[in-house]
């Protein structure tokens, strides 16, 4: 998985539409192999991002979890601690 795509499920507060859009953009960039499509491919690229964001939002709405929602700040602190150990 692309390292820039973050888990969006089971957080409090829930993922925003901007976060879903950013994840969709990262996914399309990864799959297409480009961060900036040519003019000939721009419409297809943008359409893919919108469709993936739409489907992702539906997925997040439909998923259920028995686990309590995670706290964004706590998870970010854990990620920073892992990065500190990994990169010094």
C-alpha cells in the first residue's frame, strides 16, 4: 500500500471528505504512475479520483467495528514515536 494513504476507518471524529479525497488522489497517482497527468489524461484521472472518493465514502459509511474508535492524536503520536525509532 502507498505509505501516504492512511487508514480512515474507525476514528473519532470520522474521516472528512477532504481526507477521503486525498486518499483517492494518492491511490490514483500510485496506480497510474504519475502525479501530474497529461492534458490528454486529465479528465480520466479526475474522474477516477472522484469515483474512488465516492466509493470510499460509501465503504466507510457501511463498515462496522466492535472496537472503540481510535483517537487521531494518540495514533499520530504513536506514528511519530515509530518514526523516531526507525529514523533516529
